[in-house]
C-alpha cells in the first residue's frame, strides 16, 4: 500500500477516534478489507504477451461479418487476391479467433480470488439497546494457500496459448484449402478448354466424313464411328462443365460468399517452390507445425494442473472481520483442513493420467504429421516429374507428330483420321500436364501448411 494511502487512512482513523460515528467506522473497516483482498489477485507471467498477440490478430474480426468492410475481389482474381479475402472473411478462422479470446479471458478468472462476502445481522431483543448496537456487520474472504491461484492461472494461460496456436494452424490450413480449391478450379477451366477443342476437332472430322460419304469416298460405318466419337467428345465437355459449379461453390464457401458468385482464376505460370531435401521438410514440420505447438502447450498446461492437484493437500483460509455495534470488534481466521485424502489422491491420479494422455496424443500426432509429410512429398515430387515429362518431352514430341502428319496429309501421304488422332493425343497430353500440375501444387500447399511456412520465404527462417 502506498505511503499516501496509509497516511490518509491513519488520518481518517484519528478523526474517527474523536467523534464516535458507527457508519464511518464501518466504512473504514470495509475500506481496509477491500484494499487487502483486492491486492491478493495474481498476475500470470506471459498473459500480457498473449493478449498482445490476440489484439494484433483481432482487428479484422472486430466488426460482425455482415457489417465488415471486406477487401475487393474482382471476378478475375489471382490466388494472392483470393487468399487475402479468405483471411478477412472465412468463418472458421473467425471462430478460431474467438475461441482464443474466450481462452485468454479465463486466465484472470482462474487467477483471482472469489468475491468477498459481506454479512449483515440485526438483533431483535427487549434489552434497551440502540439500533447500532443491535447491528452486526462483517466481511470475509476465502484465501487459497499461496501458490494455488498462480498455478490455476498458469493452467488457463497454457490453454489460451494452445488456442492461439490453433488459430495460427487454422490460418495455414485455410491457406492450403483455398489454394487446393483454387488449383482444382484452374484445372477444370483448363480441361474445359481442352474438351472444347476436342469437340471442335471431332465435329470437323465427322463433317468431313459425311462429305466423303456423299461422294462415295467413305463408308457408313466410318461415319457412324465418327459420330459416336463426336457424342463422346460432347459428353466429355458437358462432364467438365458439370464439375465447375461444385468446385466454385467449394471455393466460395471458404471465402464465406454465396456459392454461385462468379470467379475466374488468373493463372500465374510459376510453380510453388519445394525444398530439395526431404529431411529438411520433415524437420520444418516437427519444429514449426502449429498443431504440434498447440498440443505441446496443452501438455504443459496439464503438468500445471497436476501441480495444482498436488497442492490440494495444502489448506485454504477464510479471513473475516466483524463489528457488533459499538460493543465488539472481532477478527477471525478459519482453516479448511484437507482431510478427504482419497478424493485428493484421486484428483492427483486423474491429473497425472491427463498428462500422460496429452503426451501420448502429441507423440501420435507427430507420427501422423511425419507420415503425411512423406505422402505429400511423394505426391509433389512424382507429379512434378510427370508434369515436366509432359511439358519437356511428350508434348513437344506429339506437336512434332501433329505438324508432320498435317504436312503428310496435305501431300496425300496421311489420312484426315491420322491428323485427328495426332491432335487428340496432343490434347490428352495437355490435359495430363494440367492434372499433374494441380496435384503438384496442391501437395506443395499442403506441405506449406504442415510446415507453417511459405517455401518461397524459406531463406528468411534460416
């Protein structure tokens, strides 16, 4: 208590000793009690830092979604535009933020004393007594054994830190989900364009055969086969067109937008980077994965909970001060005896089991994430290899075949059917390349989420 406050209270006490005023005395006693009890709340180290992190992330979520000013998102947008919009609009990310906020607000609740109790009593008696002397006023406070409140606050703080890490993990998983939905939409648009080219090719071929049939240069069987191929090509295009609305709806759902809101991806022909060494990616995931960090914080929180359970053997106190009119002033202290040993031991065993369970879950999740890293690395590297094969070898070779077949057709050395088959092979290889690029980029995005890092910024963390 500061010297100024002490001097003021001493001055009040001196004045009250000269003039007997029961209510002033009561006010003085209450003031002393409240100052004492309020000063016994615990400040938990690290709470302010966690609150600063929370405030730094919370600006975008202060307004409700329907009143929030969201960044503009044009119909023709890049993946960077879509990601920025998702981080400001996604409902699951907002929910994770407020789960974090709920958790941090539990810290002062767990680390504070219970409210003091104020009691009032009035004696109905035939004795000749003043109203004040018939009155009993009291104030009391439960005080846990020193260290219990701080430990309880540490438990709550670790839970809040875990919630903060899960918020970060939600951001990275949202990034991966948005990018994978984005790449799927890019692939579908590419496949639709290829399917349209294939349909046009078969339309030209069927029309050519019909003309040849009229002049007797082709048979009905050839025309019928061409028309069947044309119907299949038309069906392929319609299948691709049917795939786009659900893919668009999935991406819009991640953006918290109506499912049919139009969006046409603007593709950047730069593949996402991937570290050269697999052990480097595994080390990054083990060190930086936000879910693992959250689970590690939960383990530490359960260790604090075990410490708190062991402190149940220590007694708690209740301090009280009572005033009975002008006749009595009484200070009392009560002790809570921890005699329910079976209950205390059970609480310790429960807390210890919670620690072991959290440790085992953390170990299991580490193993799962390592296996997922290997899976995504395998998919990313193999699809990158296949995409390069299509791009650098197969497509150029088939383009040469198409060109040679056209020249041969113009001189009568090849049939129109040969030209069609060569073009069809080229279109199939182009679609195969687009599909492998989608798998490669999606797997890389998943790896970035597991490592909590944009691989393009890998040098920044070394």
